[in-house]
C-alpha cells in the first residue's frame, strides 16, 4: 500500500545552519508529493508540493525535489531561522480522490 | 488565507459518555471536510471524508457507529465520539477543501485533544 517514511526528530539546529529532512515514499502509480508545516498552536499549512517526477517545489526558502528513482522528496533549506521551528510533515496523494497519506512528522527546533 | 477552526481545543470526558467536536470553515464554503486522528509521534490517519449533504465515507477499520460525522452545512462538520473509552483518547484534526480545489488544497484546523478518563 501507499506509505510515507520520514526521519525521526527532533532535529535541533543553530540559526543559519543547513537543513535536510529526509522523506521516502511507497506508492502505486504516480503520486503527488507535499510538505506541510505545523507551527505551534496552529493547523497544518501546505509548504510546497510537486506533482510529477523531477519537479521541484519551493516556498519560503524551502525546496524539495520529486525523485522517482529513489522514491524520495527530501526537504532542504540553506539557512534556517528561529521562526522555522515547527513540525514538518511529508505527505502523498495517490490513486484516489482527496486522500492524503502523512508521514509521522519531524520536529525542528532552531536556536539563536 | 483560508481559516478552519475547531472547538473545543481540549476536552476531557468520562468513559461511556459522548463528546462532540466542531470543525468550521470561517471564510470559505467547504464542500468536503476530512477528519484525521493522530497518536503521539505518529502520522495523521484519515478517519473519514464528509461531503456536505451526504453520508460520510469512512476509512477501513474506522467504526462509523462510534465516530458519527455530520456535515450539514457548507461551513460546519461535526465529529461525535459516542460511548467514549480511554483508547479513544487522541488528537483529532479536521481539514476542509473548498469547491473546485484539487485534493491537496486542504486547510487544516488546529486540532482537538480528547482525553477519556
């Protein structure tokens, strides 16, 4: 079946450090891939998306590239800020109408 | 941006009682709403999809008689946990999708923490 695996957290970084959060997936067909972010006390928000192989999604300095050959969609940011502290969820949508399958979430803590 | 609210944010109830959680889209009409459940350090698991004016579609393994979903208007969906037990304690999250949007355009509420004692 379809599933998403992402690296366990928490990830703790200093401000301006480079961020990578790994995400791999298993899916039948050709899924769309997403990163959602949840800031403290708020609902999940769509951060970026990619709908086909080799697409790169980007937003707010974050990037992720849809790699079909490695079934991955790793999230990266070149220089994190304290305000990036949140929980990040990798997700996919495949084969059906309106169904999102989420990874477990990775908590990021950025310190000054 | 689109805002979805949930009420209450936290609720504690006794075993055997029922509790209702509301999900509202505040500035848009939502033809489709989703209910998720999240256990600590685990994924959000889709419980059911509800479309305004019709019966909800439940995911495999979710008891429809235990988790009653009503989507009576384009801005409100409710989840009622009936005869709650301690194993129902969890974080419940709703999302809403405006008409015409693709499946990933879901706007999420902040969640409701249910504790059953």
